[in-house]
């Protein structure tokens, strides 16, 4: 009984730590973004927004292509597994 309650408590602590770590990483990324934008003039802000949007769309497209390729490969593999193989023997007719 003690090991089950210990494991449950440990899972809760790890989950809480993961949430806290995710929150800290997200906050750090926001500060990093602000610091990079501070290096450029105000006029460039609109260009940076457009570049950020394009990069996000490219990443989403790449991920989508990879997922669809994996699905296609899995489907082709299943089709190959379902095919029957026949052995052929060459016969000479005299």
C-alpha cells in the first residue's frame, strides 16, 4: 500500500514540476522574443511579425507533411504485408 501511495504522490509532484518548468520556459521565451525585438528599430517590428508568422506556417506545413508521409508509409507497408507472394520457376519448352 505504501508504494502505491508513494508512486501516486511522486507522479503528482513530477506533474507539478513539469507544469512549473513549462511555465518558466514559456516566460523565458517571451523575454527572449522581447530582447530580440529591442535590438531592432520600431519600423522593423511589422517585418518581424510577418517573418514569425511565415516561419510558424512553414513549421506547421512541414509537420503536416511528415505526419501524412508516415501515415502513407504505414498504409503502404500494410498493403505490402497483405500481398501474396508467388514463386515462379522458369521452364524451357523444347
